[in-house]
C-alpha cells in the first residue's frame, strides 16, 4: 500500500505537492499554502533548486 504525502501546513493529501526542502525529512506543501507562505522572490529562489512544473510556479 502506497502512502500519500501530505502538505506540511494544512495536512491535506493533494495530488500535486511542492517539495520545499530535502534535508533529513522531505517537506511538501500544497500550492495554496506554498503561495501563502512564501513571497514571489522566495519562491523564485526555491524553484531554482527544484524542478517544479510551470503551472505550479505562478
């Protein structure tokens, strides 16, 4: 049985999650929480390091 990842902010299991960090524990956020938490400048910095689909970037 496959476990679905959940948003670290709201706890929802959604089909598309953004990977925010990959240290010891991988952190995922749904698109809504990701946009609320990080400014446009911060998101650009995060997105430089990760392959994020274009439809999630805006």
